[in-house]
C-alpha cells in the first residue's frame, strides 16, 4: 500500500477488540494510529434472557447478526452451551459481519452484496417473503428497531438475542488532548453515532472544539448526518470496511 497517510495521526474510536486491523492498515499507509475507544463491549445486563433464546434456537428459521461484535459475542454464547442447529440459516448486515461468521465455521451466510446496513439486508431476495417465519436478531442492548419492524410487516415473528451491551469507557482524555493541541491529530475514524456522542462527552468542551475542526471519517451517511448535526465541519463518508476507510482517508488528504 502507498504511504497515502504519511505522518498523519489518526484517532481510532472503535472498541479496542476491533481496532487492530484498521490500525495496521493505517500504519501500512504511513499514518500513525491513535487508539482511543469510545465504546466498551460488556456482557448483557440480563444474561438469562439471551440464554433462554439460545436454549430454543430450534424454534427459529433464520438468525440475523447485526455487526461483527454480535457475530463474535453471539457465537461464543451459543458455543458455550450448545451446538448450532443444523437447519438454522444465518444472515449478516454486511460483508464484515459475514466474514466474522464464516471464520466461525458457518458454511453459507446471507448478506447484501453492496452497502452494509439493515435496509440493504432487508432488500435481499431471501428476506422478501417471510409469512409464518421466526427470526432471531443477535445484537447489543438497544439499537435501531427498523429491521425488526420491517421484517414484522412481511409476516415474520421476530425476537432479539441481546448478547452484549455497549458502555462509555472511563478514560482519561488529557493525553489525547495534548497530542491534538500539538498538531499530532489530523483525522478521526468514527464508526457509530453512539461512539461519536461518547467521544464528545469524553473530550469535554476543549476537545469538542478540536474534534469539530478535524476531518472525521465515517462508514455510513447516517453517521455523517449525526456528525454534521453536532457541528463537525468536515465529514467524509468512506463506506464500510477497513480497506475503504483507509482509501477514503488517503484520497481526502491527497486533496488537501
């Protein structure tokens, strides 16, 4: 890979367990990754609820995973108590989540070929006619309700397996603010609206001003809208995936 980010400090805000691959790509492009997680992944508050769903996975026709985290945490919870039912098909919101499932031994995963989001998954042929089907959605606590509602309008019975929860880390931002003040931060990768809101809260007023004046790279227009609503001046939608994220960063900095 060319050194398209030569010497540029890029803050990575995704959860720590998902940051390494992007950090390596940024290094390969000549940049300096700065890890500052704004979301921490924790066990669900009510473990009995997801355990009850897992115990009756045979009741479902399809399991949908909404993120790589859902794939990793959900698969681990299932594997700790039982085998995966042979007839239960799996689907993912995008290629990254599908890859996480394939790495865990699934032979066939339904996922949209283009954009990675709930709307794209709902558009695949296998999800068009769902009358009388039962679907379980593996996700974190809370989150968007659009997919479950949409599948319900198509005749599906939908339940959630909430296999983790997200929290704002208790982190000291003073070191990051010092780097920002010295000019060593030139870009920020944000992968969710929740992570963006957490970041602003963790940075405080001074850090918020730094962030709003720094180019922010996001994977989806929905996150870009959230950033602009919070007065971030420069927001670049790169598309999903580490390769596209770094390519979008390099293309942006080549123009400035």
